[in-house]
C-alpha cells in the first residue's frame, strides 16, 4: 500500500452495529461526523446495522439517511448478534478502508484521525486496545485478562490483551474476512486469523453515556467458549493425552493385580479404591463427551449453511461484484 500518502483521496466506510441504541445513534453520528469531516482528502460513509432492535433505532437511522447523504442502513429481520452485524456491514461496504466501531461512543471517534494516519503511513490495519478497564468490575477484568493469556496459548491466533474490535482495515483485509465462510463468527479471532500488518494503538476506556451494555455474564462466558472452540483443537488434544495416560496406568495396574493374584492368591478388600477409580474415570469420560459434543454442535450449526443474517430492508445499493451481497 504505497499509494496512500496524505493527498490521495480515500473513501472510508464506518460500520456501526446497533441493537436498541435509540439514545445513542444521533449523538454517535454527530460526534463522529464532526471529527471525521475534518480529516483531509477523505470521504466517510456511515453504515448503520440495525440488529433487530425493538426500539426506535431503525427510525432514527432512516431519519439520518434522509437528512445526510453519507448515511446508509441495513436492517435485519431479527437480532442476529453483533458478529453478524459486523459481517453484514463489511459486505455492504465498498470503501478503500473500513472502520468497525460500537455505536455507544465507547470506541472514541477522537482516535479515528490517528487510525487514518496509520494506514496512510502504510499499515494494512490499525486497531485499538483499551489502555485500562475503568468502569469494569475487578473480577471481570481479572477473568478477561487471564482468558486472553490462555486463549493466545491455546490457539494459533494472537490477540493482544485488551484487544477491541474497534479498527480500520484495508479493502484486501475486509475481502479476506468476508471470504471466510463460517456461520459462527468470532470477529476478534477472525481479524487476527486473516493476518495483515496491524498497528495497535491504546485508548482510554470510557463509560457508556446512555443506554446499557448488552452483555450478561452468561453471554460473556459463551463468547469466551466461542473464542476458544472456534480457533483451537487443543481441548481435544488434552482428551487424547489424558486418555492415553489413564490407559497406561490401567494397564500397569492390571498387570500388577494379575501377578499379585497369581503369586499371593485371591484377595477381596479393595472396594473403596475400585469405586474411586470407576467414578474418576466416569467423570473424565463425561467431560470428554461434553467437549466432543460442543465441537459436534458447532459442526452441526456450520453444515446447515444458514445465512449469517437476513436483511429486511436497506438503502445500500447492491454492488455488481458478487451475486450474494444481500444475505450471506
Ligand atoms: N450490539 C449488536 N447486537 C447485539 C448486541 C450488541 O449490534 O446483539 C452492538 C451494540 O449496539 C453496540 C455494540 O454492539 O454498538 C457493543 O455492544 P455493548 O455496548 O452492549 O457491549 P460492551 O461495550 O458492553 O462490550
Ligand atoms: Mg459498549
């Protein structure tokens, strides 16, 4: 990317997933537009994704679209989740670069100029990470920090601790992400998996000005499971290793018992130890089946090849390249 020097005109799309964000969308647009309109030699287009909101989010998007000509919206038939909304925004985009960011201003638009500078300087992508976790419980940040450490060890993708999905990406990276066919999408992992040279810049964590976070503790747990299971076979490898160790122990034990019976003769005590071993092995088997079941469940969902999202209405004009732009 050597042609992005300051005076090349860049078309940049901003993809914004929104779920029940009626309090935030207009403010988000005004604050962000104010900042990006000052970046020289760029043209920004906003693509709002209404992820099945049951408040007035769509009405507000439509209002913005009729007032400003750089606003597009895509509205889903129901809530498909943020990951699906991101994919849909990337598919609807056509800019040289695409920014993905939250609608609640927790991803500060103030660093967009810095991100644009970064890609102009030759980076393929530039992504934000949180410099701190203000406004988040200690326990939650502890879990999250250790989860990233663990996940990076277990999988072959590397996500910096505190990585967010606030980022700008070049067209090639966007096309690569769109080309990944999986239905269960873990964006942070996918961004890391496709590679491309990424500059990471820190930003201060800000609290949500209005509306509320859509994450529950169970939601976060599911997210963590997705992260691990969609990029790693490691849990299965642990099972194989454990299985081998236990089989080896059992063999040694069997030989020992056999010799003992032959030499000393029959001996009845040993009930407690037998039960303990049976229960222990039973437990391990159950966990193993559970883990295998998780993978099978995922395979089941993938092979159905259902679309990642369904669009009900949009003002994004269909692009000529690619027949399947609307639903994927
Ligand atoms: N979001 C979405 N679909 C969902 C949940 C969330 O599009 O099912 C959007 C939400 O509107 C926001 C972004 O994803 O723009 C981040 O959500 P949230 O602020 O709830 O997450 P947090 O910042 O607490 O991690
Ligand atoms: Mg948020």
